[in-house]
C-alpha cells in the first residue's frame, strides 16, 4: 500500500510533468473510482455514469498549476481553484506517458508473471488526455482508490473529515514530544499508524522506523525517555527521506509515474522478513498482530 514516501515520489515526478498541461479530455472507464464530496460538486449520485460525465466536464480545458501532497493524498491543482484529489489506497497507479512513449508496453505489477501491456489497459479506470498529446493513466487493480474533483473548501472538508495529523517531515521535535505526551497510552505501533496522530506512515515505515530506533512496537510511547523520543523522531525522518530518495517501496503494485519500480524495498530491514535473522543480532525476527496489522520486529534488539 503506498505510504508517504510512495505518494511523495509520485508528487515529485508529476510536479515535473504536469504543470502547464491543459486537459483536453477525460475518460472514466469505471464510474465507482470517481467520488463526490463531502461537499457536493453536483446533486448527482457519485459512482454513476452521469457523475463521471460531470467530473470529466469539470476537468476539461483546465490547466494544471501545481502538484501537492497532504498525507497520502495527491493534490493536483487546476486553474479555476479546482483540485483533483487522488488517493491510491492499495494498488492505485498514476502513469504519465509523453506522446512519444504511448506505444511502449509496461508491466503494471511486481509479479514475475506480469505481462507487459500498452495503456489504457484492463486496469486503467481513468484516462486524462492533454492538449500536447501526452496522457496520464489511473490504474487500480484492486479498485480501492479514488479520485475527487473539489474546490478549496471541499478539499479542506475532506482532510478535516479524516482528521489528518501533522506531516512527519515538517514536524519539529518539540511538537513530536508534545504529541507523544498527548497519546502516552498508545503502543508505539498504534501511535505511528494512527493517521490523526501523524499522517502518512503505514505498516512498512512504522516497522522500519521502530527497528531503526530499537523501540518495541508494543512499548507505550509515554514510557519513552527523551533520548528515545529523539531517536524515534530522527529515525522516522531518516527512513522516510531515504525511501523518497529511492523512489519508494515497490512490493506489489506501486510504480513510479514512468512505470519504473522504486527501490527502497531492497533496503527493508524487517518489514516482510518475519522468521529471517535480525540484521543486528541474528535472532529470528518476530511477527505479531498489533491492532489490525502484522508487525515484524526483533524482540531482543527492540525494547
Ligand atoms: Zn535483533
């Protein structure tokens, strides 16, 4: 599932390709991928053919000005104060192809059996065509992601409805310690995964950050000494920044906007490695369900 580094990777790449691109037309192949509100852009029920037509008409002839990110949301800003919000959820992909590359086939998953295909493919649900002939494809195999066209107020309402916490990469240590104090009773893993506490961290980066800071996912954050809080804070930043620099973790479906895979999965020390030797002490890594997610950690090194 794409987390902060994957979404930030996409943002940085789209920020290089999309600004100044004018949308000529939009095709929605699967209506349920386009969502409304929470404020409505029309009174038509979302998920319907009619709603997709309103969505496409709302984008047509607008020019993209900037690509931003909030938590795991991509914000594609358009002229006329419209924002296209994209949430990739489990398996969403945004592939940007310049006109000259449209005939190049791409493998859309990390599976060894993945067949190369040209886009739009079977899992392309929305297609954007720009006035210069370039195209942007939204692919989503599991179909949990969504796109919304909202004005600025509606965008703020979406974020408020999800109670998104602060961004870990712009947070100061002092603020981080204050958040720990406020949530002192939470276990470290629950603390990191809670999007209203810190936004954008999921299972991969929570497990990797906790291992890097030698903190057990079961440890109550209120019990962390100031030096440990500082180490956790620094580890989160270090892990996220390195992951962004390497284009994120491509495990199942995550791809960069040109179809290449990110290479941070090669750097994972514990995530997905239950039973394998701890890279520090050599003892087998433990796997345990904490909250609703499986955590992998070293019960010896992480206290
Ligand atoms: Zn260990």
